[in-house]
C-alpha cells in the first residue's frame, strides 16, 4: 500500500466517527509513523509502506477513533515554538496559556527575576519563560508526581536544569522562598461542567488539572491567597482563568491587595488571564 492510500484509509476511518480534522489527523499520524514531515509524506505519497508501519498506523488511528487527542497519541505538543513531551498525567498546553506567557515576557522585559509556576504540568510555562529570559530562575511545583516526571524530562530536553527546580508539592505546603513572579494555569472548570466537555477532553485530560470545584474558583482563590506570602512586594501574579470568571477574580484580587495591570483576552475576546501586582 502506498502513503496516499494509507492516509486516505485513515482519514475515512476518522470521518465515520465525525472527526472534523480527519484528513489532517491522518496525515499527522502517518508522518509520525513514517518519521518524516507532513510535507515529505505529501510529496512522496506514491512510496510504499511496509506491513509493520501499516499496522502501527492502524493502531494509532484506532485510538484517535475513540477521540483520544492527537497530542496524547504522539506524546507531544508544540508550545511557544518548542516541542514538549506530554502524557495523560499532564494537560495539553493551550494557545491561551501562550498568550499569558507572552504578556508576562512583555511585562517583565529583560529584567533578572525569579518565578514560581504553580501546577507546572508539562512545565510548558516554566520552560518557555526560562528560555525567553536567560536571566530568570524558575521553580515548578505540581501535586501530581507523574506530571513532575514529565516536567523533568522537558526541563532536561531544553537544557534548563541549571536555572530551575521542580518539586512534587502542593502550593499549601510550599514555603521558604519569595519570588518576583508567581504564574499559574490552575484547574478552573466547575465540577458540574466537566461532564459537558468534549469527549477528547473529558475522557483523556487529567481531572486534577481541570476541576476547579463547585464554582471553578477553588484553586484560583488558593493561588491568590497564598501568593500574598510567596510574592515579594510589587511582585507580579499572572493567573489564567476560565470564561466568565473575570469579574469575580478581579474583585478578589483587588480585595486582597493586588493592583490589576493587564487583562489578556483570547481570540474570542474573553479575558483569559490577569496580570496583577501585589502592593
Ligand atoms: N501549567 C500547565 C499548563 O499550562 C498545566 C496546568 C494545569 O495542569 N492546570 O498547561
């Protein structure tokens, strides 16, 4: 069977499962299995594929048919132009988180600073800030020991181990340091809304990284409270929030002595992260 036929078969199998991105997904899986770029497989689509590769391809297509996200099938996701290793113990890094990283980098410019990433997951935020600012030092914490393992792999992969530390610890149990910046993309989905998420998220992404309790604000609140003792005076708190949480979170920030500096919106014009300074 040639590459073209392989991709067509894969695409068909995904289409019957109503997967909108069936062509692209099949191409991505083929390029992963054949270990070459998507452009290469399109140019060389008449080449034959051996039996072993075909059966590996079919295995991965079957996983996608069950709505497993491509990023978990491939164990990787691009974030801030870097190829992060991920697995089911970590959230798949999202574009709105990149927008928060962008805001932080512009806000802090090239200053030397220390920072803490609460709920670091794959370390996508930690590694992106570290690589963008070579004068920075960062700590990542996560309550999931499995996520910390993934974070460690990424930190080593990007050779950032000399300017970072990782701890398998909750924020409550984290003392002894003060930072110029605390950043977090905490779980912020209301528990009751988890069941309404699309299948690929609901069945595959870690609940621990998604579920923000009754009103979705449990962890956001904890991060805001606790950061009063982890941030230096005039330190920056950057927090990602869910859709519709902007008013409540801004009110809490102001009440607790933070001054809001920047609201960052997503492509749909919703405020999805807030940068504020502790006074
Ligand atoms: N910091 C990671 C991310 O932004 C994980 C966040 C989380 O698990 N809630 O993708």
